[in-house]
């Protein structure tokens, strides 16, 4: 899988989160599909007692400008079952900001909010997904190589990998 990511930027063998699945399950960290099922069975609005933990590879991390100047970060993480959108407001950003942009995979804890047919997690805590959660007990993995972009070509390999 590692060679696939280094050469192609993706792998047909498996998702990188598969190596973390067993220990994340024991730590009661839910998969994106489990949260989706929970949300689909609840009425619109913030779920009562809907605090969850989710882990995944960071797909998108945006910090758009806001009218008020407050820092709000939108993150989409992916596990082997799907995507989870997360929102980080200023108070959480103050204590977790460096973690957000310097780690390829995260564990995000927060309240689930249903928005139409989708859901978001309003983060209350963010931690890096470390090698201690790996099922194979491998040492820290080196970041994936960033591919040189050629005009008109797209690169899906990030500078920091799982």
C-alpha cells in the first residue's frame, strides 16, 4: 500500500485507516458510517448527548476569511467507510490550531449536528492520530513524498501522509 501511495497517490489494496481499525474500535472512536446511521435516526438539530469521537485522514482543511475576523476551520476527514465534516470554532482552534495543519490524520471529538441529509461535528477537542492506535504496532510512518506538479496534471499525494 505504501508503494502505491508513493507512486500513484492512492491505493487499490486498502484504505490507510484499516491499520487503525481494531484499536480505534476498542477506544470507542466511531467510524463515519456509524455516525451517519446515528444521525439518520434522529430529528434535525443538535443531537441530545450527541458527543462522538471520529478518526480519519484529513482530506480537506480550510480556514476561510470571516466577516468578523474570527478563525473558523472546516475539516473533512475520511475513514474506510466514508467522510465526516468537522467545524472548529475559535476557542478550540486556540488550543488545537497547530495540530490541525501539521498532522495527516486526526481524532476529533465533538457534538454531532444534523443539517438536512448531512451532518457535521462541532469539535470540542482535536488530537493527532498517532502510531499507538496502529493494529500492527508499526513505528511512526514517514510522510508521503509530495509529487512535482506538471501544468494541467493533478497530484493527490499530500506533503504529509499517514
